[in-house]
C-alpha cells in the first residue's frame, strides 16, 4: 500500500498527473483540429457548388437534403430566403435556422449575392462519435499513465527502499555496510557509498568515545575507591571530634554520589537496550533509601521531609539511573526550600515531589530542564534536571514541572510511556 508522503507515491502521482495533462492537451488539440478541418471541408464543398451553379446565365440553386442555395440581386431574387441569413455580409458562418444548425457561405459575384447553406446534422453526429472516441482514448491514456507511473515508481524506488532497509538493519558495531549497491555507478550507488563512508567515520568516532569513556571510568573509579577506603579508616578513629566526623561523613557521601553519578553516566553513554534486559526495580525501596540518604541536608532548618507511599510499583530500569532521578529531585527541593516541607508521593504509575520553596518565574520554568541553565535562586551547576530529563527520555517517561514564584514547585514523573 502506497503512503501519501512516500517517494513512491509522489513519483507515481506526478507521472500520472503528467499523463493526464498530456492526454487532455492532445485530445483537445485533435478535437479542435478535427473541428477546423470539418469547417474547411464544408466551406470547400459550398464554394464548389457555388462555382458550378453560378457559371450558368440563370442561377439554378442547389436543393438537396444537405445543401440549399439562394440568390439576391436587383433582377433576380430567390424566394424564401431565411431572415437569419438575408442580411449577412460575405463570409462563412455557423447559423441556426429554426431548430437546425447550418454552415452558411455568403459570396458576391457579378453584382449578385449568393447564399449557400450546409445542414450540419450529420457532421455533428460524426463530431459526437469522434469526441466519444477521444474520451475513450483519454481514459485509456490516463489509466495507462497511472499504471506506468506506479510501475516506474516501483522500479525507481526499489533500490532506495532496499538500501534503507539494509542501512536500518545495520548493527551499532558494524564498520561496513557490505551493500551490493556499492558497486553500481548510479545515484543509488553513490548514496550507498556515502552511507558507508559516514558509517566508517561514525564507527571511528564511537570507538574513540568508548576508549575515552573506559579510560575516564577507570581513572575516576580508582581514586574514588581510595577515597572511600580512606574515609572508612578515618571513621573508625575514635579520637576525632564530632565536627571532624561530620566533615568526614560529608566526604564519604560526596564520594559515593560521585561513584553513583559516574555509573549513571556510563549507563547513559551505552546504546539503549530493550526494556526486558533491565531487572525489575522496586521504586518504593529507592525512594526510602534516597530520602534517608538526604536527611542530613535538613540540618537544623524548620523543614520536614515526608513520604506518601500509596503504591510500591516495580519498573524495568537500571537502579542507579532511578536513584539519580529521585536524588536530583530531592536535592533541588531541599536546596530551594527554607521552611515548610518536601513531600514525596509515590503512586502506581507516577512519582510526585512537591515543596514549599521559593518557586520559579514563568521564564525560569520554561527553561528549567535545559542543560546548564541555572535559575536566579539556583545553587547547582544546572546539570541535575537536564540529567533527569535525559533519563526520562531514555525510558519513555514523562516529566512535568509546575511552579509559582514564592509558593513552591511540583515535579511529577509518569513512568508509563
């Protein structure tokens, strides 16, 4: 079945349209030519009759079933000259006399005016039959051009369609397409070679990115592991003051956050796999652990963090990525709320994070999910919400933000695609 916006349909439609236009022009030209020739033949017949009968001293007008003649002069006038032609000047005319159509020739010879009429009834019948043949021919040409356009469209677009299918079936790690079109010297072959060149460049780029990601991952994980190990040793030192222990705890949390963020970024850098490849993750457990992890941010502020676990859904997602999403929403709410509450409400298909913070202006709300965008009251780097947006797009989730300046912000994530 042809799609209206497909190349194949457009080629077939344009070819059929060209055939229709050409058929109409050709049929119209033939019809006008035939009409002109018919008039010319009738005029020639009438002139021949006039020359033959006017040669005699006494004009004997022809009176046949088709041709009739009349004469008008000072000395000789034919009776019953139709009023429709009596006052016509010399020339050829198409005149209706009564209910009949005639081709009329008016000519002056030797001070006499001759009128000859040709009954066009039979000529009109021939014209109607000829028009019928023209219509049949035009319909045949239209159908033929449509079928020919469809055949031509299939022939023209089949190599392109086959090339698109083969390119679409190429795997991420393929460095060459191995297409048969690569050997052809037509436009499709050039397109295939362009695809092949681009795929090689893309493969080299991905390979460099993979090396970079692997190296950065290794170089980051090693010092982070050393930091965490050193922090664990320091936390066992009972000679430390409470203030020192608090600072060490902050270092441990920062190192853990950095480790989780590195893992999340590595997961995002990978090509999206099918959802069935991910293990089911209990969202309620992640919410609880995320809230517990961020309780230290409350400090001594008149602020409380609440949870409403209406349901405990399980979704297919990499747990570190879900932790990044929930953790960023909690931190944003806590950083922008001085008093009141931060509420996390988990439902079967959605997670809502609501705060009573400073809120955002409409222009800030419109750009809140943009990368590196920082609002007037923001203390972060502008990466958190854009990272949340990327993770939501990866899994087909939807994220909604609603905020009023001075009244707080509500973030809602709908897990169902």
